[in-house]
C-alpha cells in the first residue's frame, strides 16, 4: 500500500478490496472506560479509512460492508448492521460509529459473539464475500455468561476471527485463554496489547489493513485525482484524528538546574509546534496542552492550562520561573487532576478525550501520597509517560509514575537529547 501511495504521488489513493464483510465487536463495559472506548471507535474508523470506499448499496454482491457491535451486560448490545440501507458511504458510517455511547456495565463477551453472528452475519452474508470479525476486549467476562459461546463464530468456516486483548483501565492483563477461544485457537489471529492507545498506532493500523485486505484479494488501486494538491501540513501532523489533552508535569527541583530547565521549555514549545492543535476550544479533535511546574508540597506553578492557542503556550513558557526547590510529585499529580483537569461541572477536559500526563523528572522526589496519586490517575483513565535523563535517577519512582509500563519511560543522557530528532519523534509517536 505504501508503494501505491508513492506511485500516486502527493495524491491520495483509493484501495478496492473486493467483496469484504467486516464486523467489529467492541467491549463497552465499565472496566474499559470512556476514554478507551473512544479509542476503540477511532480504531474502527482509522482502519476502515485504509480500505477505500464502502459499498454504496449494502445489498450489492461487491464492495466493502462494515458492521459494529458494542456490548456490555446482557440486553445492552447495540449494532450498526452490515445491511443497513442508511450506511452507504464512509461519512455515514463514521457518523454512526461516533454516535455510539459508552454503556459502562458488565461484560457478556460470549453472548455478544453469538449476538453478532445471529444478527449481523448469519442472514446477511454475501455468497462471495470474505467475512472478517475483529473482537476488542480485555479478555474477561461475567462468570454468569455461557463460556461455550466463546467459540460461537468458529462454527462457520467462512468467518475469520481476530481477537485483540488489551489491558483495561484497572491495569488488569487480558485473559489469554479467552482470546484463544475467541480466535478459534489460531495464535496468528491473536494480538495482545498493554494499552488502548496501541490500537490507533500507525503501524498497527497498517497491520490490520493487511489482515483485512491482503494482496490476493485487492482488485485495484485508483488515484483519487489526477490534478491533486499535496496534503497540507496539518493533515499529516500527529494527533489529528482524535482528541488528546496532554499535560506536562515538570519537576522544578534544584536538581534540574537552569540549563536543563531551559531545555525543557524548548522541548515543550517544540511539541506544541509539532502537534496539530485544536482549532477552537470546542474542537473535539486534535491536541490541547497544559504545563505545570511543581516543587515542594503546595508549590505548583501553572504556565498555562489546557489550551489550543499557540500564543498562550508561548507566553506561558516565556513567563514561567524556575522554582529551584524541592520536589513532591504526588501532591503535584493531585493538584493537576483537581485544577487542570477539573472536577464535576468544572471539568475542563473534552468528553472522550485521551488524557495524558507527561512527567519530566529524575524520580528523586518525596514519595508521600504517591501511591494514592497514581491510583487517582488510574481512576481518571490518565495515560502516563515519563521523561528522565542522567544516571542519578530513581527507577522505582519512574516505574510507579509510568504505572509499571517500562515502554512509557523515555531515558536519555541529558535533557537536550529530547530535542534530537530520534527521541523527539519517538515521543510524538508515543503520545499520539
């Protein structure tokens, strides 16, 4: 596909995959959480974006049709049907997916699989269409459900099932045995992930594109326009396709030093310049940033609250003083949740936005209330990233801040390394 896009030049191209019926089955239970359910929806949209146009007539024997089932406890299943006459274009499909609301109940995965087959697949299959099912779940389900239904889709040889298991908002690992049953014991059809953001990573979307539309069933590629214009800078900028609210928490202790303090400010400014920022305060896509510097307990300086305005970002960075103090990270986390994210009616994040905290610290800090603060991050469904430099660091604290995800810890010899293209671009890809 990359070769074809390069052949089309700066034009985009449209992929024609033949007759495909694709059904996504999405876990919408309470343990998934609103932010992660939103990421599931963007995974569906971004994947289908890569497969070209949809069948304009759902009853046609050719073209791609897509269905979605979201499930929670028994009786709450909702579906976008393969043969829905109103779903006749990419735009109508995207609108239907975005309108799905998080159910936030129990988890009846086996029954959801049966529901998907009985209501979306069995009676609407097309004779020549390949049927692919993608199940996204944390792998656990209510013990009251009938576990014999986990293999319900395996009884039809024309249905190929892919199971994606993701650690849920309480950081529980997915149940591998459950995933194996869902995927009909085909290990090649099982994908295990630590976090829901991995669903929307570019390399995984490319993998799903190949899984759903392998080379042998591609009918054609068509350059959409012969007189096209190259994509705008914003189109190719990171964090365009979903809302991301990113908060930097800077350890302003005396250990940082003025030179490193300046490197951090330059880094944050560079991130703001690199990301596609929201177009307005009501924009439900793209990025917003906030920056807080913390020192001793109750010593917190907010450079700027969550904003899409680059001028506000630049002014806040310029005006932020170096605290040159001690460090209490737990109190800073609590302050950020209460005042930058907000509570109740004073909530300042966007509905469904992915909330990320990026810590810039060496981990040498007072750990009072740290465990309570990390638990609060989990409850708020915050995705954590840690930037640490130098050899004199506290790896245990860094790991706790990263919620035990070693891959979320970025290390360098010095803070200026984060300005280098290799580390900087890796950070951008990580948060987006």
